[in-house]
C-alpha cells in the first residue's frame, strides 16, 4: 500500500466521520449510507488524481508483503557482514 493509498483511506474515514456527525444516522441502514458517501469522497479524489497524473493510484502492494520483504532483505544484509 502506497502513501497515497493510505491518505485516500484516511480521507474516506475522516469524511465518513464528518458526514456522520452532520447527518446523525439513527440506524444501521442510515450508517451504511453515510459510509458509502464517505467512501465516495475518496473515490472522487482518487479518480481526479489518476486523471491528472495518468497513473493508477491503487497498487498491488500490501503492508504484510512489504514488511516481509523488508525483513528478508535486512536478514540478507546481516549475512554479508
């Protein structure tokens, strides 16, 4: 997961929280609607960024694989010393 992906995830969560505080959903169905609206804010931002840069924002990276590779590379580096 790239920094941009993390930022867009945070935008979705913050937007959902702010919309929820403004709308004050009363049940699960209303909360679900608010969550979709918050996610849509990040979706619009992602689409706009992709249009401006010509590059996809979503990557095949995930934190678990990244950390495992980093650990493996670090161990290989220690073997050489």
